[in-house]
């Protein structure tokens, strides 16, 4: 009986370790995928940014592909990647509105 107990105990430990490693690999993959997509300058798929206009002015978002206009209260989403990143985005009227960013959400408010 002692040998059977040791066998099942060792088997249980190996099985538990296997499940932990499988679980950790999935979590690691999710974390790495999230970090890669969060960095819009390094991936082809990039990241979607959500723009909200909470100002009382019409805001124009400009990037190398063109421009998008947001009326007061309007919103849009734009995907940026390594060809065109969030760092190449400009907006107007910059003297009347100020953007704030929380992750992939950018909100324009009156200055």
C-alpha cells in the first residue's frame, strides 16, 4: 500500500504541475498579446483608439491618411499600427480643446 500511495501522490503532483504550467502559458500568451497590441508602433494589427469629444467645439483629428471630424458629443474609433501610429496624430482647434488619455480612450474637453 505504501508504494501505491507514493505513486498516486507523485502522479497527483505531476498532474497539478502540468495544469499550472498549461494555465501559466495561456496567461503569459494573453499578457504578451495584450502588451503587443497596446504598443501601436510595433504591430501590423495595432490598437483601436476611441476618441470622444466632450468639448463644445468641433474637433478635427488628423493623421497621415486624412482627417476625421467630431461634432460636440461625437465619438469615433480609429486603428493605428506600425505604419501610422498614435504618435503621428494631431488635432484642432488645439487652442480651445485639450485631450486626455486613459489607455486607448482619448477624450477632448474645453481648455
